[in-house]
C-alpha cells in the first residue's frame, strides 16, 4: 500500500485514481446493472447476463473464457499485470429468483465486481499480479461455486472477494452450512370413495413426515434451520394420491453439525412413509459449506468502506444468517463476503427487488465497486497485508486438518 496519503481524505493517491475510474464508468455500470435487473434469469440459465458481462469485460481488454468447470453460463475474465504478484478473484453472481426476479440483488453483485476490475486495470495498469473476474452461476439454487471448487477453478487464487447488498453494512456476517433435499413419496392409487382400502396415500405419508420433522425441531441445536414446501400434493381429491413431493432446506452452523441434522430428518421421513405403507426417495443437492470469513481481509475491506464514509455494523449475535456457496470457496482460499446497505427491505422480497433496480441499488453498486477495487489494490501492492491474509487462512486450514494445511 502507498505510504503517502492525501491529507484531505486519508486515502492513498492510487486509491483516489481508482475511485475516479469507478465514477467515470458509473453510467456504463448503471446501464449494465439495470439491464440484468430487467431480464432476470434463473440458476444455470443466465445466458443473457453472461453475455452482457463478458462483452463488457472483453471490450475493456480482459481475456475471457466462457463455460468453465462444465457450466455453460460461467466465465473467467483475466487481466495480467506485471508478473510476480498474487492472483485476486472478484466474484460475479447473476442468477435471479423465481417470480420475484433480482430480489437478492445479484445484478448489483456482478456489476460491482466487473466495475472494480475495470477500474483497477484503467487506474493502475502496472499493478503486479492478476485480477480475475469469475462468473459463478446458480448461487440461489444449484451451487455453481461448489462445482467450480470441485473442478479446481479456485486453486492458485490467493484471495476471493464479492459484495452482497443487504439491509445493513457488515463485513463479518457468516453463513450456515446447508443442503436441499427432495422427498418423493410413493403410494398406491385407488378411488377415495368406493375403494379407499385398496390405496396407500402418498399424501398422508408426506403430511406425517412434516409432523415428524416438526417433532425433530426441539431436539436440535439453536443454530439449526429446517424449512420446506409441498411441491406436489396429488391430482384429484377423489383419488388416493400415489405420488407426492416436498422440498426442504436443512441448515446448521457447520457441515459436521449438518450431517447430524440430515440423519435425524431423514430417519423421521422414512419412518413416516413406512408407517403408511408407502416408500420415499430422498434426493440431496450439493452441500453448501459454512463460511470461513478471513478476518484480516475483512478488516482491510472495512477500513476502505470507512474511508468511503460508510458505517460498518457488527453482525447479529444470534440468527440473521443464510447460506451461500462461497462457503465452499472459503474452505479453499482466503475469502470475504461483506454486505453493503441497500435499504430497510429484507432480501428475497419484492421490495428488495425494486431497490436493486432503483437509484438506491445504483449507489450501493458504486460503493461496492470502489471498496472491492481499493481492497484488491491493497493486496496487490502490500506484500505484508497479503502475507497476513494468507497466514490467517493457512493457520485455519492447518487447524481444521489437524496440522496439515494442504489436505
């Protein structure tokens, strides 16, 4: 990091150039964010967003590769600075939610990362190292980053960052481990009035499973969250349902704790099906790991947020935590997933979707791009800061692996 600072702002001179570069691209970034917001695409189907983002990066001089890790809507965009420096990855999420569109603000997440990368390249073209923008599809449903982790996309990356819109600015908010599970109950069809004794109700088996799961809730730790919906409940009221389906999400503080929750819930579901004479198939999605926030990197990011005039809050002492597939990334390399205040609305609501496309969203996106670019610059130019970030991660990894950091 530059040792000299601007006496009026307290920022390094190169930080000032980065901020000017972000502001110079503000109109372009606003158009990009609003275009993606107006054309929401679901997980693994983000073809338009991928195209708009990669076209922008290609025009800015980044080398772009689409469809990495076997995911059609993923991408990797690379800018090579001077040789010998670290590799810093900025993550772009751009999938939307069913019916309510960008109610998680992913149009702002991806645009902020793209804007930060372009501003760095333009403002400080002789930086040592590499800036990589990774397009990571299907965060909402499917775990794109998990697949990318398994395919080695994050190997050799020194640090990973992204910024998420929220109702409060925070840098240390964690994330729960989670998994989605689909329960498909199989019974036997019969006429519900003339010959019900010949049938086996998949619906009653499923209802009993909901009751059994509710009974499990009092025997789990306070960090656990279990929530589900019925996606198929039968076809006609005068026909004993032969096939019914429910989808649940199970969450816990850690993957280890999640394993115990899964065992309890699945045992209850199987017993409920057996009690009705039905059977049940259980299909799991990918397991989202808990988030390992790199506190050293988070402190650096917080310092830059505060230089921008933003107030940073502590995360809730209890509750208020969701899940994200960046948790899996944080098991592989140093990572942060900070939040910048967008408004009072909660994520995954129509009001939050509105804010993500409104002026409030554009202001949040500008702040996020600046903070990302400033922090990436700090890591690229300050070997001591980078070493502290990497040392914290390697110590955490060694502790998790019983003293063997590379396992």
